[in-house]
C-alpha cells in the first residue's frame, strides 16, 4: 500500500476517533447558536451567565456585548461578560440554545424557546419553550438528556445543510 494513502487513512481514523471521544464527553456543545427567533442575538439578549450566578433569567445589555461563534451575546454586567469570555462553553446553552425537549424527542428545532424557561442540570443550561415544560424536562432529565445528546449531532448537521427559514416557522 502506498505510504501516502496509509497516512490519509490513519489521519482520517484519528480524526474520527477524536470526534467520537468529544461527542461522548457528555456535552452537547454547539458550533452554532440559535439566533433565528432572537433577532440575531443569542438567547434574545438574556445574560447566559446569570442563569448560573443568579438562578434566574436576566436581560443583558448591549453595553456588555461579546461576539462568540459569530453571534453577539449580551450580559447584565462587565463581570458576567468576563466570566463568559473566559469559559464560553461552560455558560452557553446546550443544543445551541434550541429547545432541549424538541431536540431530545423529535430531532427538531422548530419550536421557539422562552429565555425564562430553563433548567440547569448537572451544571449545563437547557432552554425549552415554556416554564411548564422546563419542569417536565428536568423531571425526565435522566431519559431526555442522553436522548438529546445522542440526537444533537444529527440535528446540528441538518442545520448546517438546511438552515431553517425562521420567517416561515414564525409566520406559517
């Protein structure tokens, strides 16, 4: 076998192995961010760090804005902005900020999320479409989180190929 072909195969195997390990690391970290319903701003401008520090949804400010993954994120304070800048993946919502229940149950992202409807489970932020479903998601997290984690790569790949037309989804 030609040595260059062997190197390509070995490199491809190493990349596949690394991707598999990262996928199995227990995080549904996204390379893209849901801004379709949010006017181009992550989480409708809510401060993603406040979910962790304040235990509630807090509106951020353009005065404390930071761009990450091509998306502006707003924060309520300079401190929160700096916390996010130092560890964005720690504070970013799972599944790119799409509805966690829809990802887990339907491999879908067609349901808008409510920034006030959230749960932090095992140190990770999950957004859903209303507060009642946030409680149901948390009650069934042992089942739904592994389902969502398994389905997220498929959903994210679909998004990369076929970005939804948010205007049609919001105004059928």
